C-alpha cells in the first residue's frame, strides 16, 4: 500500500475515534446545566423545541461558549427552550456527536470541521459563525532550544495527529525545508502527538522539548519554565487566523432556523460583552472551566492565555481555506471541495440588526 494511501486511511480512522472517557451518551461529558438562569415570565419555546444541545471544548479558545454558558446569554436568547451543554476533548468526538444528533450546534476548530465536512461529502455540517482567533504558540525548553533553527532535531508535541495545531506545525516544518513523515512524526523534527492534559507533565519530565499548542496549554508550559519561541499569529496576515468556529447540523439548520438565530444572537452578544469587559469575561470563563473540569486555572496561566486570544464573530473564512491547503500539503487530506461549508446568512442578519459589519465566506458559501 502506498504510504500516502496508508496515511490518509489512518487519518480517516483517527477522525472517527471517540473520546477515551465518555459520558453515558457516548460522545462527551455533560456540562453543568445553566440552571441558575431563570426563564423570563411568558417566554415561549423557539420552534417548539424543548431544548437545543450545544457542544464545546474546555479550552480558553472556546471562550465564547464558556462565557455564554456562565453568564446565561444562550439561555436568555433561547427563552423557554432549554440550553443543554456537552463538553469535549477532541474534534472528532464532537463531529461524531453532531452526526448522531447528540448535539445540534458546536464550537470547534477548523481542521475537524473541514474533515467532518469532506468525509460526509458536504452533507453533515455548516459553519455558521466565528468565535476566536489566535491563542496558539510554540513553547520550548529554553535550555535546549534557543532559536527557531534549534527546533531541528528536537521532540515537539502537538495535541493529536491531523488536528489544527498538528497541521500548523507540519506546515511550518516544511517551510523551514525540513522533512517529517506526517504519520509517524519522525524526521528532522520528531512530532509527538500528546493529549493537552498530559503535555505539561511530559514537558516537565523532559520527554518533549516543546509543544505547538493552544491556550491554556501553552501558558501552562510557560509556568513550567518554558519560553514562547513563536506565536502562530505572527505567521498570518494581520495576525488573524481561525482557531474556533461555530458549526451546526444541516438538518437542524433547515428545520430550526429561529433556534440557530437565537444561539448566534447569544454568541454575538457574548463576544461584545467579552471585548467590553475583558477582566470580568476572563473570570467568567475560568469559573465555567472549574464547573466543567473541577479545576480553575491559576492566574499565571489564565492571564497570558486570555490575553493572546481574540474573540470575533468573523469566521475568517479565507484562513480556513489556507489551513485546508496546509493539510493537503502535509499529506493529511485529499484536496477538499469546501464549497458550501459556510452559511453565514443568519449571522449576517444578526450583525446587521446590531449595526455591525457583515462577514464574508471567501466564496465558500452554500448556494
């Protein structure tokens, strides 16, 4: 079997893997319901729905979801329709939950969104909004790695084979003129796929020399003595690149557009509140992280991590297309047809109503 074929099959198999620790539903941990938010008197169910099921990661790059849950923005906009939440550790598990109907709407990174869309031949999801940019760094042991050139020959961790940061590191390595087999991670740089939960311990133990990771893992490594060698935002025009999008099941979008609009209104409201109240928003996100995981982030991790993330309604569609090209170049993805992956109609309706500028789908919108 040709190496590229084996790699693509391995990547496809990886994308179907569930989380190692799952809730009873089989797809993710149930976040604490937004029970502290009272439904306004006389509020009605949207589209007759009893609930809308929303998924997100326990990462600061999913800060819109964290703050929206904690401050009750989603429940407020959904009225008497209950907001239900599930948290995930990895994109493939969230895509599986979306496909099964275990969630309706989710916050997710670009690579799993691209992979989920292409694997279904464009039938399972749409990207309906943006959420965050930035918040990804290459952090290294300063005793072992003193310059970008020193990365050659070192062991660098990423969260998962084929995930957004893995693709970014492989692309950066290729741009240095170095060679790495993307499946095994072996080459001029050894790419070690390591769950974000264990990477700080691996770094502390010296089994990896650095990591290309999202926040708050990057700042956790800095707290362990690491040094930020490269902020990924410096590699992108205007320092902006998509790290988190909002996706929806196409069936749910078609059948319940009012519910989708309510969630998008809440997302826009949340992002506006975050940007107007950064310190309060940071505290709210950390409080929700503690509810979801049982552990809050210490200030030395939370403060720099939060500062490096930009919260935006713009899905930065052109950068998603570029990230897909990087995955193709790395041999992790057949050249995808992304036409139709976006439907920003409802988001732009919400933005117009709020007096905000509309956003662009970079020619990848649904007909």
